[in-house]
């Protein structure tokens, strides 16, 4: 009985991960550059959402941080990724025409806004 239950659970997990990759819409896939930061650091980072449901954050010099994961729920992007100090979760809200993603900092209440980009460009570069 335990083996059957474990098999069903693992099958559900594998099915969920495959379904997530199929649900990534074309508008979300690719690079998103920070264009506004109400905390005063525009251009501080770039995001990349991949078709397989993985997610990468690039720093101000385009250094790649460890790969995280994302999924869409009710049209919003929910992402988790590791930083040197621990796991971070973020919610990105798309504009109606999917030309902007807005992240609201739970710490400051300020917004960072991202726009589609061709790649990562270092700050000042």
C-alpha cells in the first residue's frame, strides 16, 4: 500500500512539473530588464524566464545567480531562487498587454518594473 501511495505521489509530481513547462506563455519567456526601481537603483538586475519553468536572475554586471523556478497562477508569475543569504520568493504582476512586469518589495512597499529585453546589459555598459 505504501509503495502504491508513493508511486501515485511521485507520478503526480512528475506530471505537475511537465504541465508547468507546457503552461509557460510566449510573452513571459525570455529576458526582462529592470527599467524602474522606486528604491532608486534602476538597471540593478535582469530576469530570464525559460520555457522549462526555470528562472534566472542576473546582477548589475550580468553575473548569473543560481537557477530558480517559476510558475503562473491566475496570470501572475511566482518565482523562487537562491541568494547568498537564502531562498527568496517573488511575485511579478504583468501589465494587461504583457509589456511590463511589476514586483512590489515586501520590505519597502516600492515597485520595480521590468520590460522585455534582448539580453542582459551590465549597468553602465
